[in-house]
C-alpha cells in the first residue's frame, strides 16, 4: 500500500514540474524591507579623557549606494552629570561632507559619570542616549606561554589569568596583542616594532569570541580562573613578545550590541541562519553609544 501511494505521489510531483514552463529559470522578485527614516547616532567616550566623540547621520534604504551624511539643522545637546557641555564640529580631513561632533568636558571621565546626548531635527523624531562609565575588573596572575602546543589549526600559545570583579555584574571586552618587528627597509636591516592584535579564543560557552573575547560575570564576586589560546605568529628569530591584555569594561547594553553585531555578521554569511536584529541603545533612533573603561595588563611570560 505504501509503495503504491509513493508511486502516485511521485507521479503527480513529476507531472507538476514538467507542466511548468521554464521551471528552472523562474525569477523570484523580492521587495526590500521598507526604510525606517530616523537619525542614527554612533559614538564613544573613554574614562580618563575630557572629550566624547560621536556622529549623527540619517538612515538609508537597505540597498542604497548613497554615502552617510550628517544632516543640517541638527540641534545637539550633551550633558555630563547633568551639566551642559560645549559641542564642536570636527571635519574629516579627507572629505568636506563628513562631520563628527566632539563634546568638550570640564573634567576627565571617571567611574560613575553619566553622559546624555540628545539630538533634534525638523524631519525626524528627537533621539537620545545615556550611558555611565563602568568600573573595570582586576586582572590577577596573567601568564602567557608562547609555545603552548599544537592542534589541527597549527601551533598556539596559552593565555591564563584570573578576574576579580568589583561588582556582581560585569561585562568586558578583552584582546591580546604582542610586540612584533616591522621592516623599515626592503632588506629588513632596519627594524621597528609595533603591537599586533592576535585572535583570542576560549573553550567556554559563556565567552563569545569574535577575534576579541567578550566575557560577562556569572553573578557573584568570587575570583574566577580563565584559560584561553591564541594562534602563534611564526615570523622568525626576531620575534619580540611582550604580550599584553587590553581589558575594556562596558555596560550591558554595549555588550548586547557587540554580541548582536557578531551574530548579525555570522547570519549574513549563512542563508539558513535565523535573522538577527542589531541591539541599539539610542531611543527613537538607531546606532550605539558607549562609555568605556580601558586598562592594559602586561603578562608574565613563561
């Protein structure tokens, strides 16, 4: 019975395909998503600095080839701990059309400081964003082992350290870099050195790796041990290590934004992936603004 049923279904399926003219030349027409007209704000501020940099542009259709431009008639207000700050325009040296904005602060940003940016325009809804300078974590016993082993991807180094949080919930972006030689002439007789970023990976489902590592707390104040790896840069006997970890403390909304961006990029390369929306902390608009606390930790070499 099942054999006969399968035969009948196969017959009707083949018949339907054959009856279609130019079946394999069918063109699908897909309407692009409707544009949401809005202002887009992107920017940042770093603890220890006395300025905040940002850019405000207009959103564009998804398939547009237009360049992002800063609209005229923007009314911008920046407050630092509720005090209004002076805002200047910074022209891009390579283009007279690209404009950044810089808020000049009365004092350097410190932990707990609050920055709020609002922007109004006759054509769009007013946008606003607020962020607070986060406290950084303490890195203990940072150890770097150059010759850590070998796997299917080649030789790797080992990175080990402990994180001692200063609050129950923390979010950090961590990157590894080493000091490498750079030739200043064709024969490489004159050598300068420059820090080079290296991929940092952890075999931990709670750590998201996108060349850099995004680490969040497990909700308690206990010190936790981390062990990661990095592919070795095999560039000969002039290799100079001096490895360092750059630790960037950020807030949850910034962490969610960067993780969603990684997932968004991954989904774009996979036609079967679930669509991902970029997380924004800009009210009534798009983009992202974050305040960060940055520290560098030089590692002990094994």
